[in-house]
């Protein structure tokens, strides 16, 4: 009997209804459920456990929400090799591959083993201050350095494997994984990478020179950003959810993690179909 962990954003309007339906359908499929608060009130069949117990005892993690919920779920797993399936209860849903109306089909595929898994790059990030490591993070999407509420531009020095690349005056800088290439980096004019690409993107936010362009860097290299000048607030943001203030002289180091995230995809999943749908690609039409 398979054990499925449930990670849900209960603030989504449809979440209570979907969770109750999930409670009924998993019983018919003979699946065990484990869940943390607050979703347990909608899943009477599920065992209520702590987050640490959840990630130790499940075979799959079913995530109900939007992309933000998926990012939180991946952080909860702490790099454990547990397959994750996202059910989209939000709007955009790049990371959640199953529409809520297809939940029954998804459960049937899980029971029958009719799915594939794709490993996605995670990026490890550490912050050095006065040669001491003061914090560590792991990102599925991106690591962003930005000026926060300040109107002052900042100066950042970029190095790759300790080799100087350039010094940039900008509003900020994004280091993105292939998964995150359709997020903040795309909004800043960056390229889209296929999820299985072995690269990281370095992209500037509003650089103060027109010659600056995004860099695609092999993910086996170490990317270092040094805060050279900052007259106002400066923030480090990881996946848009965690982070901390930065100071001049801080060094932010990013490299591919030894851990990966494992996403479940159902039969006939197509990343290009996702791009066409989410980005409203229609192609050219004749007049």
C-alpha cells in the first residue's frame, strides 16, 4: 500500500472541496494518507503528522495549490528523493502539472504506475560575511539580489569560478535554475531553458547599460556575487519566500546542489504544451 503525503494551500477557494474529494477517492484506491495541519480537518482518513515525520514516511507527495505552494513543498522535502505531483489550484501553474479536474486520473496513474519522473536542478546558495558563512539556502527557482524599497542603484561584482566577469550597476541580479527560467528571470528578459538543461542563468534587473545581456553558465561552475556598493536596503530572496538583508562586502555563492527535486509527470505530458498554454503562444496567422 502506497503512502501519499498531502501538502495543501488551504487558503485556495477550491481547496476544501478538493481535499474532501481526495479523502474519498484515495480510500477507494487503497492509498494511505499523511497530512500536516491545517489540511487534516478536511481529510479524516489521513494520519496527522509533523512535517519531519511526513517527509520520512511517504512514497509520494501530492501538492495542492499554485507555484508558491510547490516551492514551499520542495523546501519542506530538504532535498529528499521523494516524487512530487502538483495539482494546480492557482492561476499560472508552471510547476503544478495536473489540473484539479484531472485529479481522479492522476490518482489512477499513481496506483497503476503510469507516470514518469523528471529530476530538476536545485541550487545551493550561501552567504559569506567577513569570511564567515552566515546562512545557507536551497532554491528550486532562483536566487535574487535586489534593492528592496530603496530607489538607489547598487553595484554588484560577478565572478565565475573566481574569475572576474564584470561589475554591474543595476537594480538587482537573478541567478535562475532551468525550472526558474520561466519565473522572475523571464520577466527580466531572460531565456527559457528546458527543465533538464544543465545550466544556470545570470540575469540583471534593469541594468544601467544597454550592452548587458543574460549569461547562461554551465551548472558545474560556482557563481559568486559580491556586493560592491549599496546606499540603501539590499535583500537576498530565495524562491521569493525566504532570505535576508545584505550588506556591502557580502559574498553570495551559488552552485548546483548535489540534491535534486523529482517531479511526477502523467502520460502525454509535454513541456512545450505547457509553454504554449501558460505563455499564450499562438504562432503566426495569415491575414
